[in-house]
């Protein structure tokens, strides 16, 4: 059930949403930067700026990083020989996937995740051979050997750790972004979603949590929440502005960023924290090499500089862990 909005507010939101739609859909046909499986379009940099976003950070946080021969020696001989690691990820377009990933005005790929992986590659003395898939296909691609490593803001879960290994590099979480005029100002449990229309991406930990908690509203004697799935966040953001979506359930870093830059939205809080990492094939030596490279960046201060650049303090790790304990 969607909460009805006052006519004046609805008219204002629809006007803003219409303008946003033209900008968001201009890049139609690209993959999600936040790990959603497919495409619906993302705004180009000027579109994000017109919505009130700040300029994309451009500090150089990579040029002083030097290779560590001991860590490079941890890589499989085949990778050391060719000097590249095949990385599976989803393509980023525009700026709405920031801080994780997006495009600078010149078309180059930028973001926290991109800086982190490029820093890791520099420490290991290799480069990334970036190949694009979609969120649901990256982990299977790692399993079948198409990719050496996967990166797509993958949270470590019990199910995923059964089929791939994780080398953690940040802490993200599961949070909520609401339309400004809904009654809720905070979401602490799934019961707080009862009666609302909630949008999220399919094939994600967010879908898993919403599915697992589907009976909580009935148990509390409340109307159930309705879930809508979108393969890209552009229609979700549009839905928040035109009254079709009440609440967006997504990754903490992205939703905090969007709350600052998307008009007439509000951040409603986080319910869980999840370690995020690179994924590798089970028992691959790559996991330890990647984890050790992250630890090297932490020890040298480069890691903290990357997080400071993107303005997301408190989301880093104190050390990288291979296959961290999971909560679900």
C-alpha cells in the first residue's frame, strides 16, 4: 500500500520527478553502479549537479602507492606472469552510484570502490582487466572461472561464503531512504515498514531480508509492506519523487549520499551492518593476497586517505578478513 500524499506536495514532487526522469533516463542501457543486475539509466554528471550534488572528488590518492614484492609473490604464478587480474563487475554510468562508483565528466570511472581496487592492484604490482557483467552474474562468473575476482559491493553472507571466498575492504549496511512526506522518520525494524511500498533490487541481500521478514507485519497485526523490485536505482529515485515508492531499501553508503543530493528525500536509518569484499573462487590464494594488500594500504595510511576523499568516515575496516563471520 502506498501512503497517499497531499495534492500540493504531490504536484511539487511530480514536477521534480519529471525533470529528474529526463535526466536519469538519458543514460538508459547501462549497468547499475550499486550492484543492481541490469539497467534503467543513471544521470550524467551535470544531471547530478543540477539536483544539488557537490563536485566529484578528484584528489590523487594513488600515485604514491608502490608495489610490494612480497605481496605480489602471493599471487598465483599465472597471474604474476601475465600481470593482470580479470575483474568481473557491473558497469557504472553517471553519478547516482556514488560514492561506490560513477563517471566523471570526462567519462572516466571514479568512486570509492574504484580507488580501493586500483590501490590494491598497485600494491600487488598488477593491473585489472575489467570485464562487465551484472550483479547476479558476477559471482557465478567467479565460480566458473570467467573472472578471477568479483567486485560489486558484495556483502558477505552465509550463502555466498559457501560458494566463494571474501576478502573484506569496507563495511556497508542495509538502510532506508524515504520520500520526504511519508509519516515515518526512522526505520529501526522491518515492522516499521508495514503499510508502505518498499523498493529494492532483486538478487540482493535486501531482497533476502525483506523476503525473510514478510510475515512480521501480520504477526504484529499490521498491514503488510509491499515490495517492488527494480534492476536499477533510477526508477526507484523517480518513484520516491512521484509517489509510486515510499521507501528505498538499499546500501548504506549510497543512501546516505543520495539523501544529501536527491531533493525531497530523507535518510531513515540502518538496520544491519555487513562486511563487503572482493570475491574469489573457493580456496583461491587470491583471497589472502587481496586481503593482505588491503592491510598494507591500511598500515601505510593510503586506505584512510581514500575514505577521506569520498567523505564516508566510519565505514572502513581496521583490518581485512578472509571470510568474515556473517549475521545472515
